[in-house]
C-alpha cells in the first residue's frame, strides 16, 4: 500500500496511507448511485412544476438540476472538508500534499480535471498507480492527493523532545557513540504506522542498542527506552555545540 509523506509548515513529517485504486473506484460508484437516485428524486419533485410553468422556466429548472448533479463532487468537497458521501463511507478524503485542507481554488482545479480523468480512464488510472503520491491528473494539477483516514496520531516530535526541558538529566551517556543514521533508524521505528511491526522492531532494536552500547534498559517499556536514547543523544549533541 502506497505511503504518502507529508511535510507540514512546521517541518514535521507525517506519513499517510494513500487511498487504493479500489477505494477510490468504490467511492465513485457510491457517489454515482447517490447521483442516480438524486436525479430521480429531483425529476419527480420538479415534474409537477414543469407542467404548470412555461417552457423557458422548465428549461431553466432542468439546467439547474443538471448543474447541481454535475457539480456534486465539487459542492461536497467544498462543504465537507474534502469528502463526498462516497469518500466518507470509504473513509478517505482529499488533502493537500502539505497535509492542509485544500483551498477553494485547488478544489475547483481538481474538479475541472475530474471528467477528463473519467473520460480518459486509462490515463487517470495509470496516473494514480504510477505517481509517487497516488495522484490522478486533477490531483497533480491541484497539488492534492487522496488518503485513507486512520486513527489520529501525534507527530513524533511533539511528544519525544524531552531533552529541551531545563531539568532534563540524560540516563545513558554511552549514546554519544551512536551515529546520526542510527538515530534516524530509532526515530523511524518509534514513528512506525504499523503497530504490529512497530512492537517487533522496538524489541529487536532495543536489544541491539543495549548490545552495541553495553548497557541495560532501566525503562519499563521498549518505547520508553528508545525515546530516552533518542533524547539523550539530542541532549549531548546540543551540549557539544554550546
């Protein structure tokens, strides 16, 4: 499953799981079903009115109904934070590549390419499959993508930087022997999106860190141990530059 790395305005990397082609197609199918029944409802609601109005009024009313139906994706994504009813039911939504809510201009631009993507289905499908962030042509033009919604998770940097506290006392001075590359591995493990694999990696990595540094963990969990190692390393890195 494709992973989308989003860099926020605060330079925090948030990994999102891109919506699959199947999820996007099912969302479109659900929206099409909604539009079909919506058009029937509009037809039966307006039919009595058309019999009592002039041909011009009937034409205007029919045009209005058609515009509403055609612009359904645009209207829904503007009003519902990047989701249509189909996307809502499938648990996916449209976001910008920086993780923010798409602007009105981006949403409109994305919509303008929608029917091109649908008409040239092979091109739009290939674009989703082969682009890094699983973007159709409209997404490429608007700088957006469609991601799978999951349980909200705090960015790693928001809860791990304990070394910045004035009263912080490092626990493992041996961490100075670790390299920045090794610390990036620890950070990546702490921030893993796959909880099952994350636990296994934490155990293996903790045991390896203990062996390399010749220390024993004094924390209650592998998560706490690796977080302490990370903070100790940053603490000594900052102190060495002062």
